[in-house]
C-alpha cells in the first residue's frame, strides 16, 4: 500500500532524495477511489459485516485516498502553509 519510503528510517545526516510519483498513477488512484465509492453505495454486500469487518471498504476507498494524500502532500501542505501564514496577524514594530 505504501508507495513512498518511510522518512523516519533514514539517518538525519543523509541528504533527502525527493522522489516524484509517476504522473500516470494519480488518475488510476482517483478511478480506483471513484469505483470503490460507487461500489460501496450500490452494493451493500461490499460495506462489510461482522465477519469481514471494514477491510473491504478500506481497500476500495480508504487505501486509494490515503495514497493520493501521500503522493500530493507537498502540494496541499504548501497551500496550507500559505493560507495559514496569510491569516496570521502581523505585529507592528
């Protein structure tokens, strides 16, 4: 499920290597999430039961959404920093 290496394993002295995701991967993950959401809405048997729990809904919807969030984290973190930074009150000197 994880498409990127753990960063906590690396030594702090090593230089981090920025890896870009394959641009063709995101549309497939979006399609997977959309098909999973549609399947969960239309087929009640996919929603899980006492025996299977929520494993199938996770793999149909949760896993692709987590992968999309991980692969696009630089984009949405930059947007979040910009938005939060613009709302900070400026101190008069």
